[in-house]
């Protein structure tokens, strides 16, 4: 197990090195430049030249790349052009918000998707199965931003049941130690702040979790259908094994491998999907800041944030691979 983890971590090094090259080339290929985007109407040739000289954008590309790579190896991701703060500091301030939103979306996706997929598979060919399949197709096809606007209009604007934007009501004087607002409210005993933060999470979490939910339903349904017709399941039923044991130990445990793979992939995609969701709901996470960095050509933020997201995505995939051996002992033997 430790050897496998070590090999995967070593393979991560050339992967990230190749990503830095692609990322640097992609960012520099964006139309316009950071100086013109930053200065706006004040973008005179002299001012643009001054900004380019300040941030080193006037040097050859290969020199810019190796300078940036050298700073990365020292843990220096540079400073944001928009705020003039270190990129890692900006990432650390906003990352808890995105993680909190992603966890809420994942809870919705897994908590509804896995039972619904199992329920549809056990009623294969009946109206419940057809309803689940149609609903999952609709969930996959609806764009995240469109669903976000619909949810915001109905439940925040028209009905007024839930907040429309932000992470917390500014009138609440809450204490934040970890920047995970729900957790902070629980740890400090400020349960009104925790409840308010939870209410602010509901709409963006539903919008963000709809596509993963639909995909998990379809994968769970297909996997359970395949496993429940296996010989060992029929043998267990013929020997009088209880249906609960058949469900838990025979069907679900063997059907979970492709489901866990899907959950791992969707967890990484939730962070990238948060860009649109956070923008619609004015949620102050890394997605909204990354969107503003694209429009302002904030190269250090684009490079740093995307690289950090790639590292997190790779670590999530590693955790998924390790979890295989915990779910199915046959994987551990192989």
C-alpha cells in the first residue's frame, strides 16, 4: 500500500511539470494583456510599459517561465495583480468557502444519488426506474448557471425562503477561526451564525450538485443492475441469506467500485464547476475570484489557482485509488 502511494506521488511530479508548461502557454495565449486589463481606460503606452516592466512581462517567454518555475519550487506563487497580495494568501482566504460549498454539494449528490440509483435498479423496468432515468438525464443536460438563476429567482426572489447571495448575513457578528463558517459557528457555540451560513449554502449547493447527482444515479443504477444478476447473488438467495445481507455485503459492496471512481472524479470537477455557481450567487470562493482574474488577465492568480486545483484533483484521485482496497479486498491482493 505504502509503495503504491509512493509511486503515485512520484508520478505526480512529471505530471505537474507538464501542467506548468501547458498552463504558462495557455495563460500567455489569452487575448490582451494584464497591463491593459488592469489600467482600463487609463492604458496609455507609457503606463502599459511601466506595468509590464514591473511584473516582468516584457522579458522573453522562456525567461518568464523559468523565473516563475523557480519561484514555485520555493513556494512563491507571486502576487496578485488585482490586490497586490500573495497568491497563496488569496487562495487560503477563499479556499475554505469553495471546500464548504463543494462538501455540501457532494453530500446532496451522494446522499440522494446512491440510494436513488439503487432504488431504480431494484425496480428495473418499472415506472420508478423510468422516472429516475429521465430525471437523471434532465439533471445532466441542465447547465449549472441556468439552474442557479432559476433557483435564485424562485426560492430567493419570489418566495424569499433562502438568501440570494453571499456566505453569511453581514448583520451577524460571527467569529471565524477556520473560515469554514458552519464549522466555526458550531465550534464557538454561535449556532445562529452556523444556521445562517447553512442557509446560504443550500441554493448554490443544489445548483452545483445537480450534475454529479444525476451522474451518480446513472452509474449506481448500472452497477447495481450488473451485480444483482451475478451468480453469487442468486446463490446467496437460494441458500436463504437475508435480503439485508445480500444488499449490504453482496450487491452494494461489489457495486461501489465504479461509483467511488465517479464520486472521486466529480469531487474534482465540483471545484471547477464552482466558478459559475459562485459567480451567480456572489459566493466569495476561489471560483468567483478566478473568474475575475480571467477578465483582468491576472496571470499570477490564474497560474497559481489552477495549479493548486490540479494538485488537489490529483490527491483526490490518489485517495480514491487507496479506497478501492478498503472496499474490495481483491484489489488489495492484486
